C-alpha cells in the first residue's frame, strides 16, 4: 500500500501521524512484553545501570513496560526488561533462604 502524503490535507496528515505513533507504541510494548516472558517473578536477574557496576536482585513485579527488581541490599529498581540478564550462579547468595524475600507489611487499622 502506497500513500502519497503530498495529496493529504493537514487533518489527514495529523490522523496518519497519530495512527503511526500509536502503532509504534504498540510494537514497543509487544517487544517489552515478549522480553518479560523470559523471566518470572522471583527470578534472580542482573543489570548494569549507567556509571555503576552490575546490580543483582529478584524480580518482584511486572509493570506495563518494565519490571520492578528488589536488590539484595533492599533497593528497588524499575528496569526495562531488555536490560535484564539471568543472574549467574556465583552471584546467588548461598543461604538456606536464598529464594525468600522479606517484605514489610503496612499495619492494618483497627476495625
């Protein structure tokens, strides 16, 4: 299908632009989702933020375009799935509770 944009009016060009942008966003989300499927919540992963060494943590949540990673020292990162790699065996902590993540609970109000 060939579209001669020279013959389109301004409203038609704006509509075409909006459709193109929407389609590009959809394609990016589909790629991010496919990349996310390589990992599961609870998987140990590593990534390298700018100007820092590698960070190792556990996936704790899927977001729309990213994943949340909880590091061993308690930091929470929001990371694009394309930046993640499976953590190597030597980066794992060797403890009896290696797959257990402690999360603090918010206190409930009295009923």
